[in-house]
C-alpha cells in the first residue's frame, strides 16, 4: 500500500485529485495535515512531521510517496524521523524539496528513490508515468537500466561511469549546506536539476556549493533537467574552469521538473553507459 504524505508545500486540489485517479487500483492511504497559516507550507511543522511518522509506523504501507515538493522539509523534526526509521525502515520516493528527505533516509541507512511526487504524475509522458505506476505497485521491482549519459566536459575516453549516486534539486542542496542533512559528495556521482531559474541564480547556487562543500571532490557531476533555465551547461563548464577542477561533467539525465522523471535509487551504486559523441555546450 502507498502512503501519501505532505512533508513540504501545499498541494493544488485539482492536480492532487488527478494524481490519485492515475493510481487507479493501486491501494493507497492518505496521511493528511491541516493547512497551516503559512501559505507556502502544507501544514505546521509538527503536523507535517506527524504525517511522515504515521506513514512510517503503518504496518500496511510498503512505500511512502510525497504529495508535492516546494518547501518545508528542512523544517521537519529530523530527529523524530530518524528514530522512526531506525525502528521501521520504509522506502520513500520524491524529488525537488524532498531531496532533503532522500539524504536523511540515506543517513539512516534506509533506501529511498528520486522520482515523481503524486502531483507530478498527471504531467508525465506515457512511458514515464507507466513505469512510475509499476514501481509504486512493486517497490522491489528491478529498476530500469540507467540511461546513457553524454560527455560534456573533461570526461576522457571512458566508456562507462560507475559509483555511488546522489542527486536532487540544486537549490535544495544549497539549503542543506551547513545542516545535519548536508551530503558527503566526495567520490560520488552527483545529479543536479532545477527549474525556471535565471542564469545568475544557477551560477550563484553552483558557485555556493563549490565554495562551501566538498562537491569539488565528487567523482563527476551529472546534469539533469534544467527546464526553463537558460545556458545551464555553459555555467557549469565556466565554473569548473574557473576553479581549475578535475571534475568530469556529463549531461542528458532525464530527471527533474519535466515530462520524464527517471526513478533512481539515492545513495546506491549504479553504472552508466556513455555516449561517444560529446554534447554541445550552450554558452
């Protein structure tokens, strides 16, 4: 059974109901919260935390699905969530602001997945939606083979890329810096995605991560979707050059705020095949 939770921002009722309809015959249970006085949160911090803890503790729930991202996961009671997970480990799926919870789950030693939230389901293309529904019906389903990546900058002549995979929203990773949820990026494959950000904000956020975390020591950076963003590839390459980093950069991973949001296990070892042709840099 799918447990639907509200860890972050409020949901738009039409999109939420469309998502529920797409679940079809899949059994689900909603762990609701009372709307907060703050318009950008689904509920107050205690209630949103309780929504998650209740889903973790429910014996019938096999996977937890976030209703939406937005903002708010950083404000949850992380200590209480860790305690609940240690007692009853349970997988979680989501993206965007849910990146924070994916890292919290990883730190607790519990599997989690970067993938669609409920309210994104109506926006997905047919193939991506069908796979998401199959995965939700059977979380032990073997995940699809990782999509091929396009070499973008200083990638050498390697034919494959393997390592522990982290990934999520660029702005959210920035908000995690200096907190107990800050990831250890060293030797990791790191996917970054974002949506509708102007070039200077992409530059500012990536620059912040490079200066304030150990992401400079990642095994590689992988660009997910940057829908509505101008020249993201050029910004990534420019900053890698600026700091003289030996940091391979790949593009073409279909994850994020777009019609295809590929599900991948957060914090697990994966292997990518690589395209032979170098992708173009949109400077």
